C-alpha cells in the first residue's frame, strides 16, 4: 500500500483540493502523516435523528444561517448505508446543492462502512483535519440508529436530535438512551399538524428526566422546508456552545475514550495489517500472536 502525506500547510490555508485529498487519504488509511494533525478548537455540531426526519434539509438551513453571520462551515454527511447504495448520498448532495459551490462551505459525504461503532472509523481523524482548516463550524450529519449516537457525542461539542411530529409514539423509546445525547431537541416539519402538541409532550417527558442536566434541554419547532424557526435554534446553539452545560460524565467518558483510541491506534489499521500479513505469508510464517505483540510493543521489533 502506498502511504502519502497530507499537505497540512495547504489544508491550514484552506485549499479545498488539499482538504478533499487529505480526507480521501484518511478515509482510505493511506495518510502517512495522520499523526501530525494538530487541530485548533473549532465547534463540532452533531445533527442526528431517524432517517427522513429532515436532517439534511435542516443542515442546509443551518449552513445558510451561519453563512449569513459571515461564518465558514464544513459539513460531513455520514451515511450508514452500504457504499454501493449511493441513493441517499446523492439525495443529500441534491438537497444541499445550494452550497456545494460556495467558497465558504465545504461539504463531504462519507459512507460509514466497516465500522463497529456505527461511525466511519476515520471520522475522528477527518474531523481533526477539518479543524486545521479555516472553518468556524463543523456540522456532522449522522443517522441516529443505535450505536451512532454514542459515536457522535464523542465527537460533537453540541448534539441536535431531529424529530418530526409523527415521532409521537417514539417518546417512550426516547426515554431510554437517545434522550441522553441531545443538547437540543428539534421538532422539524412543524409545518405539519400536531407539531406544537408534540413539542409539549416532548418537553414534559424531558422535564421528567431524573438527571437535572438533561431535564432542561430546549425543544424547538422548526420547518426546514419552509425555513421557519431557524434563527431561534441557531441562537440557542451558539449560546450553548459559549456556555456549555455540564456534560454527562458518561458522554465525556466516550469522548476521552475516543481521544485515547485515536492516539493509541494511530499507526494501526486493517490495510497495514493486511500488508504485514501478506508479507508474512510470502515468508511462509504467519504467527498472529507474534505480529500482534510487535504492534503492542514496538520496541521489541527487530
Ligand atoms: N413538510 C416538511 N418536509 C420536510 C421538512 N424538512 C425536510 N422535509 C422533507 O423530508 C424528506 C427527508 O428530508 P431529508 O433532509 O433528506 O431527511 P434526512 O434523511 O433526515 O436527512 C425530504 O423529502 C424533505 O423535503 C419540513 O420541515 N417539512
Ligand atoms: Mg440526510
């Protein structure tokens, strides 16, 4: 496998080609200098929720609102479907077509292939790379199904959970698990009937939360389609980013775990392991225990 360096100086300068190429190298485990990515602090906003809730449409509106403030915005769209099923990626591309050519916006779709935790395993590195570039916000859209949520809270400074008025039956389910991750609840498609009642029911359920930190998460009615309710949502996002509420220790533990994993696993990936095993096979001696020990104790390598 050919390892190639990311042009980090060009990424820092905001060169879009360098950013795109850097992400591709990270995505394919081909970056020889992933360890040299040292990011500055840039707020990362996770946008999660069930398929079809309007996450992409909302993301499009958030980009618009942030651009209006003069901000530069990077967006990662993570699609959990198979990389061979391009439909939804194409859909996101079409829905966000407003901004694909905008000089202050960078949008990249990634398939979340081959990951155990639900997110593409290189997403933390890719996010760090984007933090080197001159963006003021990084938005990450992921479909909220099972494990994805924990992976996204580990990365994001702020998490939006996007629901629709029809999610009424899900409130019960929300209590177990997904509610923990939301800093802000967004009731999208509020152009539809029942949206106010749903917000009220959701708030009631949030206020009952035993953890006082979670019992105050705000709920916003918006219509991404009609572009209503967005300014209040953005104001709340920015307020929370500036004065973050104390976070659930379990969420901070997820984040610390991801940071440690990123450091520890930096030179280890399936492609390089495959290469190493191929070389051992050519020598006719595949001793996995020995190989693993070499990775765990690099000093023992001869
Ligand atoms: N009525 C209505 N439809 C919406 C709204 N936001 C998104 N949609 C529609 O819902 C569908 C799914 O939207 P999309 O943004 O792709 O959802 P995602 O899968 O969560 O990213 C699309 O047909 C959108 O046009 C909204 O506020 N109101
Ligand atoms: Mg989408």
